[in-house]
């Protein structure tokens, strides 16, 4: 590229992270503190190639701050592909929150980054440009333990949480070559889970994650974002490297369910809402999703 950073190695420090500007990338180093989001602590640092950035924005933040954000190019980062827009704003690894008095400096670096972007950087990347979290990885879900060694994903069921369908199927192991993708639903929403999508069309997957031997379900304290999302991203990157990417819009697959099952789940959702475990917004949103599956 003809245009490079004015001073390679410059560092812009913000809340919970610092960006180090290099000739062809931005190295993001996340702080390790009790107030730093656990996802950032788990990631440690990430190198974002300039070609993986589609756009750069600088906007006003809360309480007198400014926010510098690099918009990731579609298909360039397995972490953001797996998240599929479900991350809370405070946990977005592409945001750097800065004190208001650093706005001029932030604007300078935003302009420098923009000058390095090329028109096709907004196009969908043909391969992942940002490295995924490294395997081996594992985490505890509500109904089992998930492990990934870089070549296969294994689920070992817990007798205290696994459904009878999963116990009947037994512990599971899926080679990356068998998979077409990964479906991650945040543990911070109703029906959070991690589901492996099978490459073979004849492989019948149950509609409900708690009945699917190719999925683990989350719960309070189980499958937290900082453990399950890097896991999902690592598996997704391995799947993409093994063959053609799954055809997906990034949203969880729509599945039609039995009306009686929908009614039971809406009733259960209502109980969670009354108990204060689900917000009004989450209740309304999830109820609409369930009704749409009829």
C-alpha cells in the first residue's frame, strides 16, 4: 500500500485496551483487570490486518468519552462471525473507548486508518484474515463439557443436566471434516447454546438444542461468553479451513416446531419473566421468535 502510518509502533491507550499501529495491522492489547470484560481478558491480544477492516468511525461515547471503532470486514474474523451480532457493546473487541480530551488524537489515527483502506475491503473476505483463538479449548456447559483439540469437538454429558436423549446417544465426538458450521447463541439470552452443524444433509438434528447430541446448552454460570465464544470461533475457523464455508447469514437457523412445544416454551418463558430472570425486552423478543417458528 502506498500510504502507511506516520509513526509505526505508535500506541493509543484507552479504556481496557491499547491499540498499537503497525505498517499493515493494528495490534490490540487488552488489559487484565477486575473491571476489564472477561472476554477481553480471555483474548489477551489480537492482531487485526488492515485488509480485515472495512471502515473506521469516531463517535461520541458515554460520560464525555469518544469511541474509535474499526468495522470488521464481513467474513474476516471468525470471532465476530461466530458472535453474529450478539455481543454487548461493552464487549466489542473492535471498540476503543477514550477520554474526551483525546478526541483530536483519535481523529488523527482514524484518518490514518481510513487512508490505508481500499475499496474492496468492505467485500466479504474469501478466508479468515484474523487468527482465531488457539486450540485446545474447553468449557463447561449446563449439560456437558465441550472440548476442542483442533481436529475434533467432543461432548461429555453431565448426569445432572443432560437430557435422556443425550444420555441415550452417549458422549459425542465430531471431526472438523464432518461439520459445515457452528451456531452460537449467547448464554446471556434465553435458550443459549452451542450447536455443531453437520455437513451431511441426511444428518437429522433435533430442533431443540437440549435434545440434540450435537449441541450443548448454557445456563446460569455455564458456557459464559468469554469461554464459549472463543471456542465457537476456533471451531468455525477450523471448519472453514477444512472445506467450503457453510451457507449462512450468521443468524441461528429457523426451525419449525410442534405447536404444543411452542406453547410449553412460551409458558416457561413467562415463568422466567415473572421470576425476574428475563427482562421485558427479552421476553417480548423471544416470544416473537417462538411464534415465528409455528
